[in-house]
C-alpha cells in the first residue's frame, strides 16, 4: 500500500494538507456525543493514506483466497456459494424441536443448529434433582440416544449439516448423534456439521464446565483425533468468541482470547503427536457480530490474518487449508433489548450485514423477542428473512471485501491485530491459557471492560435507543411469547424411567466400567462413549462416571 509501480505514492505526502484541514475541522462544533468505538477505542475524525502508509498491501492485505486471507478465504466468496443460513433452534421436548427443524428447512434454512437446555449443557439427565424447573426451557432436552432418535426423526443426517452448541458433555451428545446416524444407515464419513466443544471459553465466560481443565482438554483432543480418523467431514471444535463477547468483552478481547483458545487446542493436538495438517482444516471458529459496524468487520479481517500467520509460521502447517480461518457468526444477543423489541430487527440486520461484509461462512440472525422468551415462529421467520434480504436484494455479495482498501477499515484491522498480539504476550507470560484461566486473568479483563461500558451507558456517553434515550413510558407489546409447558419435564422424566427399565442394565454397567477404565489408562474415550450411547447409557450416567477420574472444577473467585 505504500508504493505504486515501485514509486512513492504522492498521496502519502499530504501531512501538511491534512494537518491544515484538521485545524479547520476541529473548530467546527460537534453534537456532544462520545466518538469512540463500542469497545471504547478512540476514533479519528477522518482517515487518510497516512493511516495506512505502513501497511504493505501484498504482505498484509493481499487478494481474496490468498495468504494471509485478510480479504477472505475464498477467491469468489458469495459469488460461488452463499453463507450457510443456520438459525439456532431448540426448545422443549425432542418432538417440539423436530417440528421446528422441519419448519425451518421448509422455509429455506440451509443448515440445522441445535440449542440444548441447561441440564443437558451441564451433563445432567432430565430427572436429576438439579434439573427441576429447567427441562426444555432454554433449549431441547436430550438425555439419551432415545431423545436423539426423536430429535432427528425424518431428517436424513447425510442431507443436512448439523451444528450442536454443546461443550462439557459434547462427547456424549456427539456419540448420541453418531449412534442415530448408524440407526439411519448413514456412514460416519458422510456426516457434516460442527460441534462447539470449546471448553476453554466455558472457564473464561459461560461457566458450564464439569471437569478440571487438563482432563477436559484431553477429552477434546480425543474427539479431534477420533473425528480425523472416523468422521472426517465434521468440525470437532468451533472455538467460540461469541460467549466471551456476550460476557462483556471488547472486540479486541474477543478476538485475542478466542484465537488464544484455538491455538491452545492446536498445541495440545501437536503434543499428542498429531500432524498439524491432519486436523487443523477441520477446526472452525464462532464469533459475535456486535453493534459497531466497522469495528466488527475489522475484527473478522484481523482474525483471518493473525490465524494464517500463526498456522503457517509458528505451527509449520504446510496445507493452505490449515491456514484458513473458517467461522460462523451470530448477531449479538446482548445487544437486544426488552424495551421496544421491534428495534431489535434493525440491530440484527446491521449486525448481520457486518458479518457478511466481514466474510463469514455461516450466520445466525437473532430474533426480536429473544430477550423476552424463546423465539416465536413469526420472529424466527423474520430473522431468517433478514439474511435472505441481505443475500438477494442489496448487492453486497457482488464483490469480495468491498470495504477493503478503506483507510478506516485497514487502519482498524491493523489496530485490532496489534491489540491481539499484546494480549497473546500477556497470556504467554502467565504460562498459557489454562494457567491464565486459573489465575482469573480473562475473567477480570472481561469484567473490567463490561463495567466500563456500563458506566458509559449510565452517563449517556453511549446511547441505546429505547433504553437510556428515546424511552417510551407505556409500551404495548403485541409479540407472542413462546412458553414451555411443564408437561415437557413430566414427559422427559417418564421417558427416562421407561428407558431405565427396558434397556439391558447389565450391559450399561459393563459399558460404564469400560469408560472409566479408558479414562484411567489414557486411551481414546470416544469408542467407549459411543458404546455407552448405543446401549442407552444416559448423559448423566456417563458424565457422573468420569467425575472420579477427572475431578470436578471449582472456579477461583476473582474480584
């Protein structure tokens, strides 16, 4: 960017003219707003060639589909294939969610994304005393292969790509899915989809952990190894910055902490003895698309560049597919408001547009009513139509990275990269991701950022329409609220009781014993977990069996 045809670019010799312009412009009165990014970063009044003069186009930006992939991982991007429109779905019983899946597929969705209820996320069966009152409330209840059979009944698993948002008990839920594929007669090598399976971000942000960090990492490496050999089209890990951002992080923190987690998984697999190119192409990422339009686009572009450089130069990956960061995006749930919820449609549309202009491979757009309850059919359809309108009506897919070359975007991308590198240095100084988690580093950084942002809202330095400005005293909500019947919990408990009496309980004990033995002797756990699943061992039974060899994690409190 600093030279054209080997000659100095005359546009860069404008320091005096820019200075003169700024002296004049800065005398003009402003409207009193605070001109910083959502993350609190100062934004210049105007950007010019001076702000990008140190950026080498070929080395730092390049062309789409070419290293370092700043402008995208594909040469033709959405001209070749639109992003996958993967709306998050899951509520109530497996029967309820199966109906929602079929509804979404009938209305043009191109991939399934499964939300599980809190008991499932925590590794509890629906009839566990800790599950009372939570069964099916914030996602679908899945406690055994029997539930998985109902969840995907009538949906051929070789015809759809399935994403599952599950972490601590991901191995067990994935095994249920594999066992259901066997029952459908679908070979594992034909299955496509993604597991979230990112335990590190649970310790950092979401807090749905079970075991201590080291054995939890062992389970994930087991899964990556198993998928490499047996389920080669499935992404065994989707390294998630989404929940880090939802917890209150800045964009730079989301970027840095997410990539640091991803590199930790890569290093753990290399330590296992796996060749980096044998597994890296199947690791994907999951980012938040928040309110600050340009900051988010810069974040996505910086993520691709940082990842490509690390994979090629530090981890010595030789396959270009190992250099490319592929990611799913979800619009920011924390940006939705209960006040004037129709405004959420507009927020989501702009956040979705940022994800597309940032080059996402798949996208979930939030529904307007998600701060009130699980989304209704009408709200889900509007969210899906939002993506379709972006794709087909506004021309944003016609060219790749249309904001590339913008002084502002390129300067923001470089700044985001620099901020991430500084965080990597801090994490390395603490001994890596797991020691940094145990020291409370990530948690404190996020808490401080969230507190600062809240103070800005309280002082009205940042405006949320309908919340701290443009409020309405009386709001008439005409949005239908989806409510989960208590019958769901009763039905799930009854199904589990019937399962426990009809299955071969001697075989169950045998499978659980073999699972614990594998945990103790260090062999790959996935074959044993799959054997348990085939024999209708429940989620809770498997998770509880591993608590003795792996321990139960207790978070250090940081103030």
